[in-house]
C-alpha cells in the first residue's frame, strides 16, 4: 500500500478541488474515474462517498496499480477507457452518477526514463501507456510515410514546421533505424535548446502511439449514454485538439459538434454546461507548473 507522498511522486492531480466540486458527488452514487494514474482524484472522490457509493477507476497502465486504494467500494479496471461501456456492462452497471477524465499521461510517465516519453532521458523510443500494446513510437517513426508523420506533427504537436521535421526524420532513417529518444532528437534536427518544440514533437508521437483521440471519442459517447439525468461529467484536457473535441461534444452531445435545435430554437444538447474551460489558479501553477495547460470542462446530463 502506498502513502500520500509516494502518490505525489507518481502524479500531482491538477485542479483537484475544482474537479471534485464540478462532479457534485452524490454520496451513494456510482462514479467512474477513467484515468486513475496516481489516484489523487480517485481518493478525493472516495472521501465524499458513503457506504452505498462505488468508484470504478480505469487505467491502461499496470504501473498505476501500485497506487491501489484499499476499500471495498473501489474497483480498479486495468483497461483502456475506450471500453467503458463493456466494463460497465460486465459489472452490471446500467447508469452512473458521474465520470472524471484527467487526460494524457502522468508525471510518472514523463519522469520514468525507460518509458521513452521524454526527450530529457536517453531511452528506447517507446511511449506506450499500455506496455502490452504492440506499436511503439519507434515503430511509427520508422514506418509511417513522410506525409503521415507531417500530419501528426502538425495536428497533434501543433508544429508549424512539421513537414520539414518529417522530411528530416525520413532522410535520417534511411541511414539508421530510429530506436532511441536521442536518435529521434538528432533525426528531427530540432536544436537541443528548442525544448518546447521537442516537447511538442514527443507529445505528437505519444498521442498517435496511444490513439488518444480515438479512445477519447469512444469514451465520450459511452459516458453520454451511461450518465443518468443530473449526472456530471468532468474532463481535464491538456492540448487544444482534445480540448476542442471535448468542448464541441459537451455543447452538442455528438462527435460532429452539430448543435440541434427544436422548432423554437432551443438547444437539444443532452448536456447543460457547468464549467467551460476553467484554468488552474496562479497559485496552483506556481506550486505545480504542469497544471498550466489544464482546462476543466464540466457538464450535467439533462
Ligand atoms: C493525467 S494522468 C491521471 C492522474 C490522476 N488524475 C491522478 O490524480 O493521479 C492520466 C492517466 O490516465 C491513463 N490513461 C490515459 N489514457 C488512457 C486510456 N485511454 N485508457 C485508460 N487509461 C488511460 C494514463 O496511463 C495515466 O495514468
């Protein structure tokens, strides 16, 4: 069993109080935290639950289980959250009172050199959150076409020079396979001092390796269908593409972001918006700089 300081070393949860407030926890309700990580958010949810409450926490990374919560009301689901619906069916849960998603990776991923998520360490170019998944970041940079790599860098990394970086990588890989983090840094020809660009390059690959956008789309639809009227969904996003998807989904209730209206012009979205992209306070950012890019969106099912 872990103590609080060990959990902090694994991850510091962003906007903890704001997220819990947004969930408006019903003490005997059924809750899902689809991104357990260090368990900071899950533990806070547990504090507000009575004996009749239940929390299911998902994580696709087996490492997260080292933060397990010893409580009969808590269930760990070692799975990708894209299978939310199947798992709720498996546990006989027809509807839920609330769901939290704190997207992306944990500090543990960035700070664990051998996982290959960070350009700060020399390591195999891996980046899989699910360590049993087949495809690594090295597989992608060595096999995708220049066009596909350019698109990923532009879309997921917002790298304006994504095309040039893709070209450099494709040229470098004809000489030698790109197998390690430092190989990718060298192949990209992004100067070492341009750490923001390198971070964006690594972020783009991570999103592709883990199909983060695909999993998010599937989870959002399942969450919409599982939430009971009055139930809340709270989502913390960390980059503009996922934030736009979540924002449009919560406004419209569909992945296309199409807002349907009735004869009188009333919005037919299944959600009422509660938080529309709240950011971490200056104090929190000073304490935890990694919370700088977090945006909290909360909606209630009508
Ligand atoms: C930002 S961390 C969550 C931190 C957590 N809120 C806390 O308080 O410690 C995101 C976690 O979600 C997991 N994760 C990301 N995408 C996932 C997915 N599609 N399915 C399951 N787990 C996922 C990652 O492995 C990581 O542990």
